[in-house]
């Protein structure tokens, strides 16, 4: 991979709590999950960037709703039709030009960058993530202190998806798609109340939000230390889940299923 010293990643806030991500270098930008075209177009104009490509993680409207308008506006302003759109093979995402699957590599030559595709079913059946240059764009699979709801996948699938992400280097920056961190940490503390790293994170991230700043990106190391959904084999989590379920739980899948259901009604 090329040097990342001038590869810039910035959040484009959208809706109530979404982050659309812009990856840029040398006047070109790649947008991850453009759920709303207006803030993206405003960002590109303000930063004087041209759209090089789009990366899609899954089909939900807050991730693809602005895609058509963004492509049309960019093609007109840049006189550059045929902007590549990478995403999973899913008929619900009609604008994709390049279907990608697990272990595929997405080349972004205009940014001198490339990203590996990781299949992460669970939140949706075709959800994918993008990893490269020390960064992970994981959509709604892994959040700061939490994970996505299971709309189409099984607990087994989501647990395996999270394990894949947890196996990435600890210093990987985690760019998820929502500012859910504080609410996730409140739940995490209910499940894992004696976790000192979690207590410290909750205090730190609360101060960050009070200052009007984002808690994202997180890191894989921080999530491994504080995110209950990555700690389903930990004795404290097993004990807490078993108490909540009123039954002895032993497998990681059972613990994960319990705490995911618990979070749904927390």
C-alpha cells in the first residue's frame, strides 16, 4: 500500500446521528454510504473535491438514499459519467457498478488506495465492510460500544462477523455509521459494570460529546476492551447474561443472543 500520510478521512454528519464518510487525497474523494446527497455535495464543493468512487456497505435507505442524486450531480458538474460504485451483490441496491464479495480488493487508483472487502452478514444478509490503510468502514455491523440489530441475519452470523472484525489489528480505526456510542455504553455498563476500561471510556466519551465532538473513530483495541458484543467468552459477560436469562449459558452464541435481545429492550 501507498503512504497514508496525506489520506484524509472525515465525517459528513447526516440525519439525526449518521456519519457518511469521505476518504480523500489530492483533490479526489471516495464517499462511503451516501444516505443523503445534500450534505455530501456541500462537503465536496466546500473542500473543492471531485467524486472518484462510492463504497456501499448495505441497502438501508440511510446508507444509499442519496446515491442517485449524488451520482447525477457529480456526473454533471465533473463531466465524468461512469463513477464507480462498489457494493454487495444485492438487487435492492440498483446503482452499483461493481459487485464485490468477501476478500475482494477494491482499487481506488485516483486516491492511490485500495480496500479489502469483508463479508459481515447479520444486520442485513449482504452487509459488507471495507478495510485498508489502518481503517475499517463497517456500516452498521460494529458500533462504538455496540453492534447493529439483526434484521436479516442470525446471531451465529453476526457473532462470526464481529469476530472477523475483532481479529483486525488493534490499532485499526473503526469508522461506523452512527453516533450511538453513549447509549451503547450505558447498556454495556449494565452488562459489564466492573469493567474499569469501560467505566473510563464512558467518562471520556461523555466529555467528548459534551464538547460537541464525535466519539468516532474508535479502535479495535478499545472495542475489544469495552464492547460487550466482542466479549461473549469473558467470564463476567457469561455470568451477567446467565443471570439475565435465568439459565446457565455457556456458548458464545447463547451469550451473544441473550445480550443482543437484552439490548433490544434496554
